[in-house]
C-alpha cells in the first residue's frame, strides 16, 4: 500500500496490475492466517462442557449473519432446538459455519431456504445419558459425493477463489 501510495502516479498499467496482485495475495494470506488461528482455537480454547441452549446459540448466529441473510434474501426457519451438554463456543462456531455455508453455496437465481431443527433422545433417563441431533438443511448447490471427504478437510476448495469467497 505504501508503494502504491508513493509511486502510483509513476507506474504504468503493468506496474499497477502487479501492485494489485501483491495486495490481493497479501489479503488472501492474512485471511488464511486468521482462519488458521480460528481453527486452532477450536481445540486449544475448548471449554468444559456445560448446558448450552441451542435456541440461544441460533439467536446469536442469526444476529451475526443478519446482513448476509438480508443480502441473500434468505428464509431461515428454526424449530425448537434442544439444550445439551457442550462447549458453547464450539456450538456457536459450528452453527455459524453451517448457516454461513448455506448462504454462500446457494443457487444464484433464487433466495435460499435454510431449515434448522433438533431432537434428543435419553437412552438412560436415570443417568441423563442420550444423544442429540441438530439438522441444518438447505436448498443450496450441494456437492458431488466423490468430494465428501475432501470438503471436510481444512482449507480445501472445490471452486475457484473468484467464484466463492473464503479459505
């Protein structure tokens, strides 16, 4: 940026193009570093499990994604969600990623519909032991099943950088 600021008037179009490429690369590198830090915090900052009301988590997530939801003209339908034993930060990050991906990887010609629901089943009521399931469904672009393993690896892409933002 300093080079551009001080020398832009002296550069030809080719020089200006090189500066833009360097800036774009630096921005992508910074985003990658930020995303790596966020990914590493998922395990290094893990908290002991506590009771987490997933309804409260969804309110926070939808509030944080409000602008993207509005821009996409998305309809987000949230059913009653369970209270479960979990790390609240990780649950928030998970829901943020799932809803964010549903907003990002959508058909361009129609507003997305995202449905979020959950259920629990106590296997042993006397011990308060069981399982919970949270479902996030959308009508997005989907992916070919052959990429199933790849897309859940950090920093893997199925699309070009200019097609969808993110790392």
